């Protein structure tokens, strides 16, 4: 897709997000999810702000992925009862495995200038993915300990929720790993490989 088409798609995703957010505020006015609606105002801005602070440019595809992921993980999940739907939580953790692994791949390609080995690349990017998944579960455990918010579902599932969250995140990451190993050095612009190449091109001095 051409740049202008991607730009329009990006602004369309933002518009859909804003409309859904307004709806979430209306249906949750002074309700139990009201606080999460305010959080949903901030969450799509976190990644762009980090990019701005680091002075990193990214293609529109990356920005679209950010909005779409936050739309489901934060807005639908936390404000409109998505996490009360069966397997919705696992879906978001599976998607997070793909998103985080792609970011890990980008970091790997930036710092490792030579192709050492595919095994080393696989170990590095999946280690980062699993580290982020574990840190998230530790964050949810901290919520339980310090503010008695059972986001980790300790009282109903024990460790089962945490372990399955990490497992589906691993599965999502492994599926993308297979794709990246296959097309890493391919000259054609395969989507997830091309995202990294486009990002590097945008940031060349």
C-alpha cells in the first residue's frame, strides 16, 4: 500500500478509537470501569511519546499496529468488559507476543550488524519477549499485593492464569519467529521484515 493510503488508514484507526472511547465514557459514566476509560486515553499515546523522546521515526504500519493493539488490549478489554469474555485475555497476550517479538527483532537487527547465526537471533528475540511477559505478570502480582487488585486472578486460578498468559505469549512469538527466520535475509519486502527495513531507512542520517 502507498504512503498516502497508509496515512489515511492510520487516521481512520485513530477516529475509530476516539469514537469507541467516547462510547466507553458514556456507558461507564461513574461506573466501575470509569477509571480505565481515563487510562485508555493515555495508553495509545505511550508508544508515540517514547518514539518522540528517542527521536525515532517509524512507518505508518507500526503506528497502526500500536493503535489496533491498544484498542483491543486497553479500550475493549478494560473499558468495555472484553476481559470478562472467554479467551479474550489469552487473545491479547497472544497478540502481545507477536508485537513484542517484532520490537525485539527490530532491536536485534539494530545492534547486531552482522548475521552471526539464526539460532542466536532466535534465542535473543524470544528471551526479550519472555522477559516482557514475565515483567507484566510481576506487575499484576504487585497490584494484588499492594492494592488488592486481583488482575492476576490468583484467588480463582492460582498460578494457572499467569502461566497460560506467558504460554500464549510464547506461542505468538514462536509463530512470528518461524516467519522471521524464513524471510530474514530475503530481498523481497515481507511484511514484518519490511517494517524493520523501513524503520531503519527513515532514521538514516
